[in-house]
C-alpha cells in the first residue's frame, strides 16, 4: 500500500541525464511528493517521455541518480520498477491485442489452480478493475483487437491501477478518451491522491492540468526550465515557457470562401458502421467531423480513402465543377484513392501511418516514388532534397533526414506523416485525430500548414475529439451519431451545446428528439461530452 506520510518525498531525481548521439535530457532534478499530481509538460522532443521512461525502467540514464522512499532506485526494466510500485501508462499502448481484456488486465497474476486458469475468477476480477474506471459495459472476455483505440487506452489505464502502486506515470492518458471516460479517470486520480500515491501526469492539454495538477514542471530542449504551483498559472504563460515563442490561436477566424466541390459521396455505407452518408468536400475549406467514440467518424474516413470497402453508395472526384472519376461502392483500394488525389493522416500513426524503422527521407517521399525515381531506380539525392525541404517547412526536429522515424518524438512523427502528403500534393486530405499527442508548438505548426493547404485550394476533412480544435479550425462541422451524419453546422451557427446534442441524438436512442439526450458527469472543456437539454439548430444533410 502507498505510504500516506506526505512529509517525505516518494521519488527524488538528482541531475538526471540521457545521451544518444547527443544529450536529449540534461541535469533534471525533481522531487515528487506523496499524494500530489505533478504535471510534466513541454513540446514534443523536450524530453518528457525519456524522463518518464527512466523513472519506470524502460530507459537507462546516462547520469544522475534516483531515490524511491529515500532508498537508491535504479530499475533495470519495467518489471523491476513495477515490483517496487512504480507503474506507467504509456501513450503508445502495450496491450496484447490477441488476448482478451481480462487476460491483459491480469496478465502477470492470472488466477489458476494446478496450472489451469480460473476463467470465472479471472472475469470477476477484471470486471471489478473495469468498474473502477466506469467501463463495466465491456465484456472482460472480449479480445482487445475488437476494441476501439479509446477503449484500449482505458484498458491500459485499468491495468495499472493496482493497490501496491506508489508512483504512477500517466503519459497523455486522455488523448483518445471521451469526456465520460476522462471524468472517471480523474475520479480515480483523486482516489489515488487520497491514498498517498504520487502521480506524474504528462499532457499537452493545458485545461486538464488546471483541473488535476498540484504543481507543473516544464521541460524545453531536454532541460527543466520551470517548476511551480499550478494554482494561478495562466495558460498563455505556460505555453510561452514551453515553446519559447508566441503561439497564435485560430479562435474568431472568418469563414473561408469555399471553392467548387472536389469530392462527393452519395449514400456511402458499410453494414451498420456507416449508414448512407452524403457528403461534399470543397476546395479551400476545412470540414470537421465530430461525434462520440464509435459514432462512425473513423469508419467514414476509411471508406472515403478505400481502406475499407463500402457495400453501397458512390464516390466521385470533381474538377472545374464536373465529375471526372467515379467509384461505384467506393474505391477498390487506398492506391486507387491516392491516384485520384486523396491522402489520409490516420489516427494511429505508428501501426498504420509510418514505417518506423525507416528514415524520415523514406517516409516523407513514400507516397510518390515516381517523383524520386528514374527507370525504376530511386534517386537518393532527390529524395534527400525533397525530405530536407519538408523538414524545414514543418520544423521537424531531427538530426538529419536519415534519422529513423522510430527515434523521433510523437509530434515530429506526426509531422512526417503530414510531409508525405505535402510531397504528394493531394487534392483532398483526410485527417483522423491529426493532433493526437501533439504539443501546442507542433500543433500550431500543423495548423499553419493546414491554412497553407486550404489557401492552395485543397479540401480538408478533419476528425477530432476536441471540439475546441474543430471550432477553431473548421468552416463546417458535421456530426456523426450511430453511423449517420445527423447534422452539418456552418461557422457562426454552432455552439458546444448544439454540437453535443447532435452527437448524442442517435447515441442516446432518441434520434427523433435530439435535444433530450441524458446528461452525465462534467468533462474537460472543449471535448465531446454529454449535453444539457439543448435543441439542435443546424442544416441537416
């Protein structure tokens, strides 16, 4: 059990550093007290993940020392750290997707008799663990592979909420959670604090830090630049300390003037996941897609890209206002969509968007090999030139274009995904959670690139769980619910309440009365949550 004596530090870090080809973390000293939440923030590449992984035994420090409960602490592995009560929920999930939810939750302590797993006891224990975070609706026998990314994140969190935890590191824990799931997580954090557990909370969502953190530590370029009490810290001040430069917001932007339709879909659908959606994407504008997890947002995007095959409906590409390419029941493959001028930034960059072992050069030019080859031979010098231009344009922090993408921070990996489609110069770009796990500085760079793309006449479709992001960036916002596009709002007509009410219309089983969706616990500002009883005012498609 955790030690409730809050007079002594639980974890002390003294002059911690880590070198690879160059120092990535240098001279970081911190104290973490029992029963407090220390927010750890900074730009991608600032050293947050490296520091967290050193604490949890995943990375060995080059220098410095750590104390846990006043005793020397130098875990050689994650298992070593967990045996001493130091646990980490990583941003990149570590679940075994071929196993069930219950097996993942209790993998290191499966109940058994004479070598046989006690399934009834296993499922009972797993159900209790899931109930702690409000996920009692998940069947513990469900294979993890069948869960969405957000649900998998909650399983990862539940796996680490153990009674022997002394230090818990949460790395971007709410990046893919709904507000209801986030509220349950925050309730658990409050309970852990009351037990004296020390918590490191890594996040770029500054509004969450105000809710959950007692102190905040800011890293920049591998160095600790500030540690202070969270109370009274202004968001703009914190951003300035993180990035070292002014970051401009997009609130209050005027509506872009849309050009002609570039892509249209009519009656597009796949079983019950996407149900007969009509949608037009126009040159020079950003259309957003809001909705709850499981509402069909990602499934619609995958149909528009040919990643999944539609079983009904049609997709057309247009030029000068006239259809030029037509795909009955959608594209046959992503390659057909790419040749038609469509690109996709996936929600899961590591498993679906990048070749992690390959270089920035390879990943950035992969979408159009014809532009960097001749007679079937790749032209390395041309690849390097294009990749270097994209690195400079997107401010990708790297040693060179030959650096493996796996060694980049999450935000810089996301920029490489963007770079691929900039190289391809696609007409339509589909963006599924494009700023997931991306810090405020990198996010501003990506937003600026989206502005350049719309100025150049591209059409963008952006899926995001963050309503504030959609309202800041989009000209129109469509709302998905139970596989249907239930409403489309023009800029100036939406509000958080009306978007939320639409999102909960079919989800609450009350499509005929969308303003009567049930209310739930309050959630973090700007994210999809349950609405109050607010009528929907929108243009329905």
